C-alpha cells in the first residue's frame, strides 16, 4: 500500500496540472507522465498481457477524478463501486459508460486475463487462447439520479454502483475479480 500512496502522491499534482491546462500539447505530456507512473506502479504486479489495459483504466480514472472503491462478484456480474466527488466526475463516468469506453476497457482486460493462461492454471479449466469476451458496463438511471442529487443539492460525495456484466463461468469470474481487486486496490486512497 505504501507504493500505491507514493504513486498517488506523484500522480495527484500531475492530474491537477492536467485539469488546469488548456494547451493540448501540455495535456498530452502530462497524460504520458501519469500513464508512466501507473505503468511503473503496476509493472511486476499485473500480468504482462494485462498491463497496458490496466494502466489505461487507472489513468483514465485518475484524469476523470473517478476513484474505484471496491468490487464484488455475484455469478456473472462484477459490481465495481466508484467514489465520485464532483458533478463533473459523475458526468465523465456516465460518458465513459454510455460511449462504451469502459465496456471496451473491461473487455480488453478480461480477454488479456484469459489469454495469460492464468485462468486455466487457477481453475483447472481449458480455455482457448485469444478468447474474446464482451463485458457490458451499466450505470442504472436510479444510481445516477441519486448521485447527481447528492452532489448538486447537498454537495456531498457519492458512492456509485457500476455493474460490469461478464459472461463467463463462475470460477473464471471469481478469479478475474481477485486480479481486478488487486489492480484497483493499488490505487485506493
């Protein structure tokens, strides 16, 4: 956890500069520096095939001021709880979900996870390489409206429930959740 805190202390000022800058070139440089810090933090911790996808996920979350809080699994559904502190962050999360960006990221992470071979070792199953799985990321209208009300009317932060529906076996979904928790856990406050 110390390494995660040191990464957060290094990344926070860069994210602040990124959000304040309106110069595209400077924003690109800052995003690259943030991505490099996340890559450094996850290298050796995350399977190589998953690394670039996980780095992209945590970088996008950092730049959007969206913080993963924790994740749980129930059969084929992984529920990720996100800590949202501002209306802008909530709108960005909604945009990332509705555009399909988060679905693609989680699909890429899951596909890379299956293709590492870890899943067959851990579950004793046989999975063909280059398996592709579609992951649907859903933010319910009710969750969004509650969060929006809390943020706009009371100014309080909100915990958002985002469901990632993964169509896989229970064993592989549970194993994937363990890896996902470790990756997200590296960046919890």
